[in-house]
């Protein structure tokens, strides 16, 4: 087990290094000399050249990456020239709001998906299963912004139950208390997650119900409730663990579309969009890197959790 964890951790470190190189090169190709974008098109060429030299953008790509990697090792994500603030300070003020939005939606989605998937599996090919599957496919195929706009029109204007935009408070406690303003963004995001997750949960539950040990415990007269909770639930949940691991990036990297549509101004998604429009190179680089690192970390946590939860993986994993 220890050897497996060390190998997975080493692989993740290598992936993070490779990811940082790819992201840095990609953004460097797009913005090789950001001085013009920072100072404006009317700035004299001499001033632009001086700014690029002062900030090290006239050095070779290898030297620029080495300086960038050295700063990352010391916890420095860069400096936003547009906002005149360290990128780490910008992230520190916004990560909690994005975590609340994404985390609440993900938790709500999981609480709906697991019983829903089991319900559909038990009634597989029945009318209820077909209706729910059709609704899930419609939601899955619907663009996110369309669902958000329709929800705002129906539940904020036609039937004014909720607010048309997210809470505008800068205090996380106040945002959490503004349930009326946060209900639509959290609820809509949760519905999209349910549409994406439920098919996997249903499929895993159907496969588990077909196993012989389920037939044995049913033949022994074990109540259906215990069959589902003791035997089906545990063995059908590994796909959910993998999906949750892949969802880790959204917890801190934010959800760009939902924050934009609902004007959730204090989140990381809005910061990314404003940085994209203003060509704030350091913020774009840091945001993309954080999202990539969280993806790798989420996969690592999912693999470790699956290995601990499913003894069968310990038998099939080499040198575990």
C-alpha cells in the first residue's frame, strides 16, 4: 500500500511539472510580450520595451519559466499588473465564495444522485426510470447558460420566488444567509451535476444488482431495505468517488458560466473572465495552473479512496 501511494504521488508531481510547462508555453505563445497589453496601444515602443525588460519578458522562454517555477516553489503566483495586486491575494479573497457555491451544489447533487440512481436501477426499464432518464438526458444536453436564463425568467420574474442574481455581499457568512439569492445558482448547478452523475450511478447500481451475492441475500429473506443499504450502496458507489475526484477543480477554480450569469462577483470565475478581457497574463496563468493542479490532485485522492474502499483493487494492483 505504501509503495502504491508513493508511486501515485511521484506520478502526480511529474504531471504537475509537465502541466506547468505546457500552460506556461501556451500562454507565452499567445502573449509573448504583454507590455503592449498592459500599457495600452498608445504607449511608445520604447516604454513598452522598457516595461518588458523590467519585468523579465525580454529574456528567453527557458529563463522566464525558471523564474516562474522558482516563484511557484515559494508560494508566489505572480503579480497582477492590471489590478496592482499579488495574484495570491486575489485568490485568497475569492476562493471561499467559489468553494461555497460549488461545494454546496456538489453536496446537494450527491444527496440527490445516489438515491435517484438506486431508485432507477431497482425500477429499471419501468415507466419512472424511462421518464427520469429522459429528463436527465435533456438536462445533460442543455447548455448551462440556457438553463440558468430559463430559471431566472421563471423563478425570479414570472414567479418571483428567488432573486435574479446571486448575493452581492463580500462577507461569506452573509452570502450563506442569503438563501433566497443563492438558491437559483446552487440549485441550477446541482441539477447539471445530477444530470451528469446519475447515469453512472444508475449503471453501477444495475450491474451490482445483477451479481450473485445480491440474489443470495434476497433468497435468504433479507429485507429489501437492508439489501439496498448494506450490499448495493457500498458496491455501487465507486464510480461516484471517481466523479467526485474529477469535480475537485470546480470547488476552488470556480464555475465561470454560473458566476457570470448570476453576477456572483466575489468568485474566482468572475475574476477569470475579467482577467481574460483585460489580458491579465499572471492571473490567467495562475488560474489555469490551479485548475490543472486540482484536477491531478482530485484524481490522486479518488484513486487512493477507491483503493481503501474496495479491497478488490488491492488484489489487482501490482505491488500494492
